[in-house]
C-alpha cells in the first residue's frame, strides 16, 4: 500500500509534467493512436517506429526512429504491433520507463523488456480509412504497479473516457467474447446477406432489424431480449426454416437453435 | 396490364377518399399499428377486434367489434394475429374488400377469406412498451391484384417510408434470414455476456463493438467487413480461444469458424 501523500504526489507529477511517449507500429491501431495523441497538449510524441518506415509517411513531421534499441527515453512506449512481434520488439526497448502493448489476446508477460510492463488495449474494430470516435472506445488497462496504472489512466483520459481495469485473465476472455459478438455476428449477417441475395431481396430490408437487435442489449440483458421460434419452442417454424437452407446454414441454424433452447432449461 | 388512365383513376380514388380499415388482434403489432394509424387523417379505423377484448382496453374510445363475422364494411382488414389463427380469423371476415395478414412466416394462401388477399408485414422486432419509429420500419407488401398493392402502399406511406414489394417466396427466405441476424445474433450476444459475467468483466465493455459491428454493414457487404482469427486463418489464436470455452460454446465457435473459413475458399 502507498501512503496517501505519496499517491497525491504522483497525481501532481502526472498532471504537472508532459507525458512523453513513443509509438511503435505501422498498422491501424498505431495510426489511430498517433492521430489521437497529436493534438493533446499534455502528451509529447517523442518518437515513432515502424519496421517499414513508409507506413508512417503520413506522419513525416514527427521524429521517426531508425532502430528500436536506439530510441530516446520516454515515460511510455506503446507497442502496437502484431502479437507475434511483441516479444522481439519489447526486448529492444531499454529507454522506456513503461512498455505497454495494445493486444487483446497477448498476456502481460509477452512483453520482454527489462523495465515495467502494462497493457493499453482498445476494444474496438478499427479500419485505417474510418475516423475513430475515441470517446466511444473502451480502454482496457493493466499494469501491476499502481503508479503505472495511474499513468496509463491519465494517458487514456487524454483521448478517451471509457476506461476499465482489465487483468490478463479477464482480457483473454474478453477477447474471445469479442469474437462472438463481432466476427461471428458479422458472419450471421453474411448468411442473412447470402439468403437475401439468392432470392433478390435487398439486404437493406434487414438493416433496421440489425440496428435494433444491437441497440436493444444496451439496456437489456441479451437473454431477456431473445425472441423467435427457438425461444418459444416453435418446432413447426423451425422445421419450415431448416427446409429453406443449405446444409451448412442448416447446421448453424440447428446448433444455435439447440443452444437457445438449452439456455431455457437452465 | 392496366391502362394508364385506369391507374391514374385509382390513384385519385385512393387519395380522394378515406381508407377505412379494421385491425384484428390484441398483440404488439396490432397495438403499434393502431397507435400509428390513429392520428392519420386519411385513415379511418372503423373497428377493432381481439379475442380477449381486455387486450384493447387502451383503445376504449374506438369501436370494438364483438364478433368477427359481424364486422362492418372496410377497405382493408389487417389481421395481426398469431400464424395459427390467421386461417380461422380470415374465414370470418366477409365485409372487408381486402384482407391482409402481418406475418413474416405465413403464406398469402393462409388467408381463407372469400375476397381479395394481401400481406402487410413489418420487419422489425416489436415490444409493447417501446415506442416504434415507423419511419425506420421496412413494410414488406404483397398483393396479387395491382390495385390492392397500390392501396397497401398508400396505407403504408401514411405511417412509414421504407416500402418493399416482397412476394410469399421471398418473405419465407427473408424471415429465416431475420432469424439469423436477430435471434441468433442476440444469442451470440448472450454467449459474450455469459463469458464476461463469469470473469467479472462488465458486459458494457462490449457495447461499442456490438454497435460498430452492426453499423459497419450499413455501408459494407458483411463479407468485406469480416476480420478476426477465422478470417485470417490464425490457428494459434483459434486454439487458445477454444481452450477458454465450455463445450457448448466450443461447438458454436468451431462451426462458425469453419463456416467463415469455407467462405474464403469460394
């Protein structure tokens, strides 16, 4: 436990001084973070690095490092690279007081720098072209050291507002949950799209239903929001539906219907 | 084919006269339709009917019929009852020029009135308590007779703006597509919720991702919007994820992952 005076002192330090950061990576997350931190007066982007420097051409007014192990001293180095590269990249970052990665699926321990470690995971689906509204992006932060956590929180608050403490175990599960509600949900949209397409129904007919389904669970637990033939055990409609589907679609229909029914029994 | 003068005449008739309607049913759809048509000057709600009249207590200033086969003459009787009741209800409606049902899964032929038939299907998920914005609800209309179709279109335009001609075959497929993008998607949300809940992660962390996933396909075909371990054939992450799940969740994860991968091969 820290003494109260010590905590206060840390807070004062954090607000009184510029937070000096480096951002490593040339992908979507790196780009969006650089763009977001650039206009923030409390944050100084000391240096950038990407394995392929041309990926950073958009930011040619900022200092670009030529090698990882010669990077300047910073408070936080944000490693926004692919999971497989986190280990090798972090090993070379000797001038950062705190090194954080941005991955949903990599543990804290995948960082192999000699200094302190943390995670700065943004749970949102990014594409390079589309502007990100960071006020709506959950920041999932982890740092074993409370001062480091406070620093990451201050950094996150400079660009966002939804900030959560999520440890490595929670993040593992959060990441697989995200696959269900994002990748798999999108695949169900694709099946809906394929069905519509085959029978000359414009997919846009389903857009409002898709929007409403997503909007509903902002206020209602998904189980309470459930409707449809599986929920009400309407075997006649289920059989009618199965007869309309391809074999692959049938398997998915049957498994999800069974799963909804199982849920009812619990 | 109708002559142009005839079509024009129909249009004039439709706009010059009040459309007289009856609404049959005491459930969600009947309630929302009654509320929507009530303030429309071009539409007169001549009578209502529900098997349990107390379901219509909210509308006690409107005429409530006591028996189906004594209902007054109307242009359109809207049968908003459960699929199983459409046949028996429609048989008794002898005073309606056009009888339509509101079901996504029942064929036109499930109507057994002696006069003309049609479908007035609203593709949205309704709950009694929540106000419906009809301007965002797709109206899926069907009527073999072109005059009837024009009448239904005029009626729909009184309360909505997204109007589609969808025949019985298309509606069958649209209905099963809706199960995928609504009921099954909601079930994936439930799995995400269960996973979060078990590891003390607030489900709201996933809300923005759920919103973004739904928003993305308003402008992008779902296949182009797909990301994640299945799409990029990231076997290592897939195995890590499978190890975190219950048996039932594993089956769903595996099947949807295989299906996303199959899609890639096409």
